[in-house]
């Protein structure tokens, strides 16, 4: 799937996100902090443990925006934290900085439905 010129994959839970990231060699991952089947810390640690995962850019995309939430995402290895509703141009800007493959967990269409 292409979105804003990026090659994008969408996942519905942490286990699917990890499997997709392994197959897809993602450059950037936008991760909901409340996704099912895996915590943000678990997913970040598993992604970072992959040989290619040391350089993946992890972006929290969540409704949780208190200072403690932001501090927790940084401690878990995320490089950015966007609080919903995030401005589309900010999402595109963060993806463009890496200029590669992008993964959204969960997909944007699921976000619109909620």
C-alpha cells in the first residue's frame, strides 16, 4: 500500500507488527501505545533486538500525552512521541526524515473507525 508516496504496511496488533517489520525491513514504525497482544516496551525491545532494528525510527502515535507517557516512550527506545490527533503533516515529516518504508500499528483506517 502506498500512502503519501511511502511504501506502507498496516498491522492490528503487536505480534503482527513484529512479523511485518521483520519481513518488510521498516525504516519507521508509528506505534499505538495501547495496541493488543504486546506492550509498547515489549515491541520496542523486540524490534531493537533485530540486527536491522537498531536503526528503525520508533514513533509513538497515541492519545496518551502526559509527561510520564512521553518519558516512558523515550525510556522504551522511541525517538518521537505524537499525541493524537496528530497533524498529518507532522506524521509525513517524521516519515520523510527516514525516507523509506513505513509501518502503522494500527492502520489509519482503524483509527478513523474508532
